[in-house]
C-alpha cells in the first residue's frame, strides 16, 4: 500500500548525529522527478559511517573526490564502486566533519515500469534491492554528487509514505575494517532488504 504522497524533508528535520540519521531515514522516501515521470522508493536499509569510522570514505580526511561527505547533513555523496556501480549516500555530520549514510535498499513506490526498463528486468524484488541496483533503477548518476537532497532539485528526500515497521540493527556488509559495528539498519521483514539471508537470520538488535 502506497499511502500518502511524500513531502520534502527540511534540513531541520534531520538528526545531526550520523547513527540517529541512519535510523531516521528508514521508512523515508527517495524521490527522483524525471522528464518521463517520477520514480520513488521507501528506504528500507541503510548503513551508517559516523565520524572517525575507519571503514568510512571520510576516515583519511577531506579530498575533492569525497568533498560532499563534508557538507551539511542532507547532501548526496555519489561514488563509483568496483568501477561500475553508483552508490547513493547522504552526508551525515556537521559541516566540515566527514560522515555519511549509505542507502542500501529501497522498496519501489512510483515509476516501477521505468525502473524495470532501466534495470532490464521485470522481477520486482531485483529492482532496488542493493545500493548499485537502486541507483540504476532510480537513474542516479555521478552528476548528482553534491546535490542538496533537502533542496528544490529533482532528486530529493521525502517524508514517509507510510510508517516503517520495527527497525533492526546488524553488522555492515562487504567491509574489511570495523567488521563488528552494528551500524546497518533495516526495516524488519521487508523483502527488499539486501544481503545474504543468513545475516538476517543471525538476529537484529
């Protein structure tokens, strides 16, 4: 069930603490208004990378390639992973302090047919389950790096179209450092959550 239309989040709505922002984003909406129509999805999985986190891109300090992580909360940081996949992150600390929240999975809401075309699949569960897939489905490009997601642009963060369920915490996926930090947050039981099911079976906190 879709529920209410989303409204743009204001920066003042966003917690400044990275972990608090990660939890806050569960159930909120990523919206991309495109010439062919709107694509949107509910955020059902995120990973937090707070200040000083050795697994985070900001750990070694400011650089032009990751400058967006050091902006005020609510800006897009988009980078390329493995030379192929675009990853959408939200800047998540005070201005000048590098931190981010990786959007790992969405539940499609609007523009599903367009998402299927971009992804080259008709399988609903494969559209936005995982950060690389969701970027393709939502037509998110490296040009969106630095975009103000609380601004008036075409790519923005919206309010929840329906209230989220229970939120669980788990270890993050695919890291080689800080492996035991439970900074991955999911909407419990949502089928669009990514990653091996055995990790979810281990239980959340």
